[in-house]
C-alpha cells in the first residue's frame, strides 16, 4: 500500500486576529498551501477540514466553506473532522487513508478555529465539554481545572514539580521568540514562570497562567500526496508511522498520572517506524498545559514514570539538548486554536525536516520528527513519525 506524504503547507499567525470568522481564516491558508505545493486547485481530489468549535462559531457546518475561496473544489468530497484538541490530526488521518486507498493523488487538509471573539467564561465552559460531563462538568476553572487536578495528583505521588513546570514554560516561551506565527514571542524567563505574581496568578492550583496554553485564532493547511506522486514534487515528507489510540473519557476510570493511551500510541508508532525514541531529531508535543508536556516525556519513553522533571531540568529537551521538544514554542507560546493545532504541528515538523523552518527555529539536525497531538486529557492520542522522502 502506498504511503502519504506532505508536499505543501501554509500557516496563519496565531493569536487575536482581525479575521471576522472561520471562513476568512480558511481563506488565509487553503489557496496558499496549494500554491506552496506547486499544483493547481483542480488537482485536489478530497478536502479534510478540522474544527472543534462546540460553540466558538455560529457556523457549525464548515466543510464547504472552502468553496468560497476555491470554487474549483466544488462537487468533490469535503468532510469535517472533530476529535477535541486532536481534531487536526484526525483530519490528517482521514486524508492519509483517502490517499492510501487509491481514491486520489492530492488531498487538502485545513485546520481552523476562531476563539478570541468568545467571552473568557464561555471559553472555559466550551473547552470543558471535552471532559466527561457526568462527572467533571462542575470542575472550577474549566479545562485548566481538569489539568490542575491532574497536576495535584501527580504532585502528591511524585513530589512538588513546580520547578519543572516553570522550566517547561520558560523553554517554550524562549523557543517561541523565533516562531513568526507564535501568539506570544517573548522570552519570559524562568523566574517569572516559577513565581506567582499579579501578572502570573494561579489559574487552577498548582497551575499558574504561564502553565496554560493561550486562547487563539488561527489556521493551518497541508497538501498530502501519494508517495509515487510525491517523488516528483519539489519537497516531500513521508509518514513513517501514524498511530491513533483512544482511552476512557472519564478520569475516574484511569490512573491519570500515567497517560496510558499516549504511552501505547508512542510504543506502537516507534515499533511501526522501527526506531527508538532517541533516534528522533525532535518532537512537537501537545503542551496544552505544562504538566501535560512533563507527563508526555514519560509517555514517550524519554524517562521512567515519575521522572519527567529530569528531562527538562537537565536540559534534554532544549533546542540543543538530546531530544528537543517543541522547538516551535509549542501550544504554550504558539497558541492553541483547537482545530488548527494538529495541522500546525505537522506543518512545522515538515518545515523542519525540509530545512525550511524560519531562521532561529530551524534545528541544525532534523532527519526524523515526532508529533504527539492529544484530544482531552490523554483520551484521543495521535503519534506521527515523519521523515524526508529521499
């Protein structure tokens, strides 16, 4: 069976954007990705659009909005994908399956979200819908409260990890300075991230504002092609592995300090790619909250359970460390427009592997990249292993 390859991309800035709606954001990236791949719009045979929404936008049937900008795609299949914060990678999987089945040569993937027009209290309520409503709907502080409880449980088991969380936040904000699409391009420094203050208050103890990803608008797009077609393209990044693992939605049914679904997804992806974690050049990982990145170190096998702090405190995950994690700045600095996040992570990974990431963000060695995109609290877990197509 042929494999799918990324052959083009486009990325909007993330942040509070002037675009009035998701239709405008889709227009920013759809045609630009097609042009980046060096193909014509009529060559796209299937489109896969990611939008979480759940109340952020009054337009909750978005698939055909791309036709407002690319009428050449009319009368062809277009499907909306939704899997909480992993919606973007779900759409990529849909496009990959489409190409591997032989239904087409080129597919367009778009991830989009418009969040900042929604009042803050409503944002929290909307995001909390990605938790188990029967048991978790009354957790204070929205989804930050969910991860606050996870952090609290982790601290009780493994000790206070506030130093490690601050180091993760400081690392990702420092990395975000070199990302031209990042919502926050400011090196906040370890001391600011470590200490509560008027500008960095507790949001859901032990998590402070610097431990939480940003509410964002944004869009990203990819062009995927089958491998045979991709070999004739100007650039191509191949999926060496792509795995999805889902776990129970209720936190009460799991040991939430283990991120078991994420760990299984990583094991399966590494096995499918026939590599070990240290073979990767870098990872773009889903740091919706700093405690998530800490636990993801353990899930990917970088450290043993309960020892994730070592990876950041000893510098392993810095840009010049043994396994750079989130050289883009991650969700923490880049922003987290829900439906766009997974597509963005894959686009930035493809840039790195092609040597086309922005100056400062580009790593000197980028031969093999990993992506971890997560929906809910380690409920929908996606791992991709990507390599340049030689």
